[in-house]
C-alpha cells in the first residue's frame, strides 16, 4: 500500500466487515474514496437483506450514491477481500482505476481480467482481513459457498 491514507481507508473497510459480521452476515467490507475522502461505505448484506447482489462493494457503491463518470475515474475502492466477478464488473463499468484488496488468499476474484482492463490492484495481504475470513469460513462453510456461488465440492 502506498501510505497512511491507504491504511486508514482499509481500516474503515475492516470496520465495515466487522459490522457485517456483528449483524450475522459475511465479514466483507468496502469503502469508496474520491479525492482523498471516503464517499461510500458498505458491507456484505446478502444474509441481512436476503439479496443475491448485496456484496460489500455493491453496497458501498449504492451507499455512495450517484457520481459522475469523471468522479468514478478518480476513485479508489477498498475491499477486505478480492472482488468477485459481479463486483469487478461494476468496478470496470464505472472505470474505477484502483482497487486496494485486503487479502486474496481465501478467495481470488478475476484479478487478471481487472489488470487487463487497466485497473491497478494493490494487494495489502492484511492478516486481519485473512483471519476474519478464515474464521468465518470455518464456522459457516455453507453460507460462504452460497456467497461465492458454489457448492463447496467445486471450490
């Protein structure tokens, strides 16, 4: 990561992940930063809302509200976990140029595709993010496999 602000923004994403876990959901958090200011926060709310699309990044983008195309192109999105194909699609759609990923060991989204689209990926390899996911997956494998769209047998 580049510096103190990246660490602080990732800390905010981790706080979102912890909030999601406290609500009974999957501990993945995200924040959207525009010109050095957090403009959106979110966490995975699939369980809480009974929704197939409320992943952390999608929740974050929704909570940021409507931005102009030129604003998205000045953003960085932070996520405690490597964004999945759906979330990566939204990142590419809005041409968000930079993604800071807390960890990608427990799950890795289409990172090569994102790089091929010119998106800068910064892998923080934060042990807090990894520990959150490892504990959750061990305790709730069926919910985790549902979230990533697999049965667990093909994971």
